[in-house]
């Protein structure tokens, strides 16, 4: 019997992609999650869950805690559960039309990440990015962990389409992301197979 070939993708191969939880995801924190991968290298990966709004916390309430006045009319930036790591830290995933000094990390030509209060103030005042998601916490993986989870049939991935991330209703995002791959949810299995 031939030995399986280890999965050794090039550095950054998932960066800027969406990671989609497969049906049967055993960890309830990631069930039906869609995660935008912000960084991926041989030492690990980091991403933000982009389809799980936090209950009971509004943008306006969060800005009050930071003593930032909300002057933009109708500003309702969603606050998401970004992942179980460092829940006290906020991250703004946003369109690339906003950049703040060296605090903004461009991930793709269309999507950037900023994690400072300056972007929160800009959003609150209506001078921030055109599109944005605010996440508390993040999802993180150590060396080889995400690759092993993909091999174990825990995740599939697709391109990180800004329209999918910023314009799709949260409750429809998981199914919509799977559909971009031409897959039918009923035909997906949580079981890993062998040829």
C-alpha cells in the first residue's frame, strides 16, 4: 500500500481565501463558519469568521466604551464573533479604499485588515472604508494544523470574493460560499475518503 503524500502547500496559499466549514464540523464554535484567511505560512494561519454576528452588542455601544462619538447617519457596522482567540481584541476587515499609515495590512487588492481604534473613529464619523466588518477575536492555527484539518475533511476553501464577504446576509453566507464551488450541501460529507 502506498503511503499518503503529505499535504505541503506553498506559503500563503490560503491567504485571501475563504475557509468553509464542512457539514459535521465537530467544534460548535466553527459549525457552518465562513472564515476569511488573513495570514497563512508554514508556521500557521490566522483568520476571521465573517458570518457569525455577536448578539447583544451594537456598534454604537462598543464605540461608547471607547469614548468615540458616532456621527455618521445610519452607521450600523456589524460586530462579529471573529473566533475564539483573544476575544478582547477587535479587527476590522474592510475594502481597500481605506488605509491608515502602517496599521493597515493589505491582504488582497480588494480587502485589507486594520486593528486600531483609528479605523473605528473613521467608521463612526463616516470617513472610513466603504465596506467593513468588525470582528472580536480571531481563529488561529499552529504549524501544519490547518493543512491537517483540510486533509481530515474539516474545511473546503474558495476565493475571498468581497461581494460574498460584505454583501451576503450572514444566515445565507455558508450555503452561498459552498455554492460558489458548484457543490450541493446534501452531497457533502464530513467523512474523509481514500482512493
